[in-house]
C-alpha cells in the first residue's frame, strides 16, 4: 500500500531505527516508547490486522512469532518481555498494518 507508513519503512523509503530485519519481517524502535525497550515488529507483507490473516499467511505468522523472542534476547530482555497487538478501532489500532509491540525493561504495569 503506497500510503502505509509501515510498508514504506519496510521498503526503505522512510527512515526508522531498525534493529532486525529478514526477508519476511522487520523490527524497529517505536517513536513514542512506553518502555525502556519498545519495538514494533511487522511483516513486510501488508496485512491490516489479525482479522485479515488468511490460511496462506500461516508460515509468515509462525516465522514472526518465532522471531520475536530472538529479537527480545538480542535486545537484552532475558528476564522477559510483553507482546501486544491491537486489532481494529475497538482494539486501539492506529496504524493499519499489522504490528506487534515488543516491550521490556522498565515499563508501566498492565491495566
């Protein structure tokens, strides 16, 4: 999607503080962090949110989920981390490209 900021980051058209990337996913620092480590992990493929996943996306999602703990360890989050995704307006989604917040270190408690 030409107007999707996360697609543009994945293509390299918009600068981001990228901490990990491979052929399927990319992880970069959130510009409004809510924790000492706050990354956004996205698929390179444009998928709006969990509602839009299809059976054909199984391998991509499995890869993304298996990659998140590796990224967390690379970021020094050996004591643990939080992973959150927002789906739809009611779920608080603001950017319409599926993404997972990976947070750890000093962070506020869950409400």
